């Protein structure tokens, strides 16, 4: 009989230990669920912010191309200078043509 009492005490002790582990696991699961929810909200916020920054970046790229960055400015200057040279050449040809006809 004493052997069965000892077995019962051991069994009771193991059950209490398992119940404590179950309780700890339940608390841990709830904490992880809460963290998961929080992380999902942060991810959604980051995605929203990222999309907003992406739109702003495209807008700034367009604005920069309209205003002209350093590369665009030098290219524009070269094109303008070439156009001026062509206009000067045409004016000179017209002047020469007018002088020949006089």
C-alpha cells in the first residue's frame, strides 16, 4: 500500500509539473500572438510608408528631370549652343545671299 501512495505522489507531482508547463506555454503563446499582431501592424505601416516614399521619389525624379540636374544642364547647354551655331550659320548664309544679290 505504501508503494501505491508513493506512486500516487509521484504521479500527482508530475501532473502538477505538466499543468505548470501547460500554463507557461499558454502564456507564451498569448505573448507570441500579441507580438505577431504588433509585428503585422508594423509591417503594414512600413509598407504604407514605403509606398508613399516610392511615390514621392518618382515625383522628385520627374521634378528633377524637368528642372534639370547637372548632367541634364550640360546636355541642354550643348544642345542650345549647337542650335545657336546653326542659327548663326543660317544668318551668315542669308547675309551672303543678300550681299550677292545686291
